[in-house]
């Protein structure tokens, strides 16, 4: 994965964002609370199970459903402005802040204080816990208590994986993120998503790019196995996207054609994006 240079536009936004972070914010506390509560909830559920066997098979369909929910939330909420209080706040935090702070020119953080722009607020875990609790309870009524706990554990576990993979996408380059299978895949996949030309449409997964492969919203033209284990390989990027990606790495293009709400694409660029999505999956 080739490193690129941060533009002046990105540097200005970073300086303004960091200056506005509350002096009371503590990145270590943020992460400790999130992981501590999440792991404690998982441990409590496991301790309550009684002889669970086949119920663990529910991890697969629940995790797969979560992968598509993650994709849908990213594409249709985090990158689409909805004038509803909570949805608008999610959009503002993601498109107007996160995607201005990080580009494929420099997608990395350089201090613990910057955890503020990487991790979700604690309330996201609380909302997920309520949703997981309701789905777990419903599953317990239909199947049994063990099944309900597995559903809840899988949903909270998916969130833990999401946050961990997202952190791996934004830390400085190191041997672990470069060589660890799946992690190196999502690191390249997410860095490509931060290209300001394609950010609103492509590479919406942040755990495993399963939904992106199935929905054909990946910048790569590969099968499912190739998507999962692509690593840093850029040889399979769809050819119609390469000029668009290169153009929006330019500081001049970013200054002229990128707003807080995303890029202003011309008709040819819009056609290139549409053509990439309409390609047969895996062709």
C-alpha cells in the first residue's frame, strides 16, 4: 500500500479538529470503558449459558447479517444526510468530520488524543446493547436461553471487532497490520474508502468485505476469497476507478471540488462509479 502525502486542506481540518477537542477528553479512558463494558457483557452471557452446543452455530448467520447491517448503515446513514436528529448527528460525525480528518493521503493517527475521531461515542455501544438484548430475548422465546445469549454475544462481539479493525486501519504502519491476514485486507480496503473521490459510494465494510463483494460496491474486481485475503495488493483495482482515485489525491482537486458533504463529481466521474458498481461480481 503506497503512502501518499497529506494535503494542506486535510492538515487545516486536522489542526482545527484537534484544537476543538475538550481538554477533559481521555483517549485511554474512552477505549477502556468501551472494551471493558463490551467484554464484561460477553463474559456475563457466557457464564449464564447452560450446556450450549448447537446454539453456537447461530454465530454465523447473526455475524453475516451484522456484516450487511454494517454495510447498510455506512452507506445509507453515515454517508447520506437524513434530517433527523440522531441520523444527522451520525452523518455529521462521519462524513463531515471523520472523512475530512482522514484521506487516503494520510489515514493515520499520531496521538492517543486522536482516538476521539476513530472510536464511536459510548452511546453507540449502549444502543447496540439494547438492540442486542431485545433480539436475544426474542430468540430465547422462540428457541431457548442459550440461543438468546449467543445472539447477544455475537452482536456485541461484532461491535468489538468493528472498533478493533477500525483502529488497525488508522494506526501508523507496523508489522502487525501489514502482515496479519484479514487485518491487512481491511486496512487497504478502508484506506481506499477514504479516497475523497469514491468515499460516498465504495468500500463500505469495516470488518470483512463480504457485503461489499456481494453488493459489488468494492473498488476491487475479485471473488470472495480474493476479497478476504487481498492484503495490500492493488493490482485488482477496477480500471475505470484508477483515474478518479488518482485525481482526488491531488491537493488542487481537493481544494476546488471537495466539500464537507463529499466530492463534486463531473458526469464522466459519475459514469465511472456507476460502471464499477454494475460490473458482474467477481468478473
